[in-house]
C-alpha cells in the first residue's frame, strides 16, 4: 500500500467577508471534501485567526494550523506566507501545498498548486489601486507559471491563464463551483421575520448579492432601477453584501436618483437569510462587468429565482439558456430585460424551470472529486 500523501491548503489570504465569491467557493468546496473523507490523503489547513473564528466547522473537520495574524494586513499576510507558512508546511512534511488564493509565496518548500479565481488585475488593471495593481500584475503570472497545477473554476479563466499569464495548458485543471441543494421550502417563521425586518412583506423586489467592488457594477443597476420605478412604484432593490472600494460610488448613485427609500441595503447577512431573499425575489440581477464564474447565478436558479445576468466572462457558460443575458453597461437593455421578467409570469416560469434544470450540472460532490483527483495526481 502506498504511503498517505499530506496536502497543505494555504488559506491565509482568506479574510471572511472581504473576498466575496472566492470565500464561498473555497469554503463550500472544502466542506464537500470533508464529507468524502478521503482515506489516502491527509489534508491540513493553514489559516488566519479570522478564518478560524468564522468557520469552526472546517477547523473541526481538518487538522488546522492558525497563523499569528488576523488577516487584516495584506503585507503581513504576504510576509507570513513566506515565513510561518513555509516553516509549518516543512515541519508538517507536506508533499503538496495548495495555494487557494491565486498566488504563491516566494518561499515554497513543497510542490505548489494554485487556484486561479480570475485574472482581472491583468485584464482590467484600472479597477485596482496602484499598489495592489502593481503587486498582482507582477506576482500572479509568476505564481501561475511556477505552479505544478493551476486550478480554474471555468474554461474562461483557464483560457485567460494560458493567454495572459503564459501557463502551459496541460497544467490547467477545471474544478467548477457546485451548488448546494437548498431543499424544497424555507422556514415560514424565518421568512416572515426577514421580510418584515426589511419591509419587504408583499413587496416585489430585485435582488443583487454582491460586495461593492468596482467591477460588480452596482451603479448601472441603480440607474436601471431608477428607470423602472416610475412604472413599478412598489418595486424595491435589495443589495446584500459588504462594503468595498466602490461603496461611496454606490451610495452617491442611490442618492442622486432619489432612491434612498426604495433601495434596501442589508450588508453581509447569514446564509439562511440570503436563502429567504433568493426564494422571495421577483428576479436576481447580476450586472457584473467581469466574472470568472458567478456562483450567485447558480444559487438563485437552485431556489427558483429567475436570473438576468451580464453576457461577460464565465457567466454565459454558467447560465446557459437559463438566464437572460445583457451587456453590463446597456441601461436600456437591462431595464427592458428586468421589466420583462417582472411583468411576464410565463417568461418568469420558463426561466425558473430552465434554471432548476441547469443547476443539476453543478454539484459540490463532483467538484470535490475533481479537486481530490488533482491532489492525487500532482507530484
């Protein structure tokens, strides 16, 4: 019998509530791996203190090493990866270290795998601050070329890795997002409590779950919503997710259109409350200007929520024919598409049916199997 292999997973980069879909993908994928209980691999997590506090279930499922950093300081995280992480993975005798945040540290005592969520710093550098832009455009391509295997969520990102970073295509592996089965119904009391608190009982609303990063394009959706309000005065726009660098732009747009009373801001909310909103929304809008995958599209579909999304990046491949796709900057096109879904019950029903069929192609057990295959094959 061959010896068990030890795989380290570098999660020092993962600061809960700040990395958006990358956190959802990584956490849910690891939960699916834990459920499979691979008996030929020892998987060890290397995390910051914030991650340890936010995801105790993963710390219970896997041996976990907690770095002496909170994760709040990016320079300190980078330094910790090349010092503490290098020391711990060497001490733990890891055969492979999976760097799940898109880059690898300079000091790497073991073979490295990198998960690439997207290459937006290379394709759209203007959306990043000067320090972060210079750092990522310098380190990301070098990390990807040095990795033994590059994991991508979709073929779109894999193509970007090959074309923009010079990665050998034979080293690219696809480990897609899955989507959890949400069950057939939501707790009635929870639904009433959430909708009452947000003043959404018996009100139609459009949902957009996204942190206010510049590429998430909230300002276009606000302009679209302003165009819808005159003919749909009871309609609300519900924006969930934390604040980031475009927060002031979003607030200014809401104020400029006089929509303060019609736009509901929830901030980051628990998964069960977001589940209520998905199930209760008239439509989920996803106007992102760049998306390597787009997990919220699948989450909405799985809960019977119609989707209108941007026709960019990996979104068309994820959505298939189960969503209406629109240019992310076409305000008139978005206004027409959302109005069509809100006003036309039959169109909404078709999108719901197609969405429920579409999500069957994306399961976390399949994603976990794909990741474990990469772990076993990487030398």
